[in-house]
C-alpha cells in the first residue's frame, strides 16, 4: 500500500484479562502517526493534538513505560473511549 489511513472512533474496550493499549509491534513499511484531537492511549503524556511520530520500517514501537505499568495494574471493567 502507498498510504494507509485509520481513524479511531469512539468505542468500547471490554475484553477480559487483556492488555488494552496498543501493543508493541513492527511494520513492514514506515508508519507516521499524527494526532488531530483527543488523547493517544499508548502515551501517558507528551503526545498532544497537532503532534506526530515516525516509526521507520521494522522498528519496534508501542506504549511508554508509564502507560504499560498503569494498564497492567488497571481494573479490567468495560470502558468507553469517547474521544477516539
């Protein structure tokens, strides 16, 4: 693909015994991500609307340590993500 585009709409997180933030992964093509509005659930702080990040092909990326620790200890009850 030349370009992939995704929009995260309001949604429910309801999986039991799961790690809910985006997991560590690698892509076969470079990934540029920008945040237009709302919050990004893989970074506790520092990724604000208007910001962006670039991950080159095959470079591993995922949540920061603070987000990982908080998600690992969170009570896993149904949660609605309102702001995408």
